[in-house]
C-alpha cells in the first residue's frame, strides 16, 4: 500500500512540474504593438506611439517591460510593452506596484 502512495505522489509531482513548465514556456500572447516578435527599444516604442497620434509620450523601463504613458484623443493612458517581444501587456489599473 505504501508503494502505491509513493508512486501516486511521484506521478502527481511530475505532473505538476510538467504543468508549470508548459505554462511558463508559453509566450505572452498580448496584442502586437511592434511586429516581429523580437526585442524592441524604448525609442522604437516612442516612435510607434507618436506615429499613431500619441502626444506627450513618456517612456520608462520597468524590468523586462517598457512603460509608456501619453495622451491620444484627449485621453491619457499607460501601456506596458514586453521589451523582448514588442507585444502589449495588459495593465491592471488596480495594481499599485
């Protein structure tokens, strides 16, 4: 009986490890801001936003993300861009990091 519990526990542990590996291996599937799925610079993000009509664009690096703030059509907004892929990251307005 102990042997079956050990085998079951080992199987569940292995399943958990594989599950975590699969979740962390999936790339960010957010909307594309800068096509190419490769690293982007702060200047590329600034130029892209300005070309789309954004004004007062301010850029700040935050870990592996580029945080961009600016105004468009009278509305101020903040975007987080994955610096490794050029994809947008959804910003939770309630998140006070």
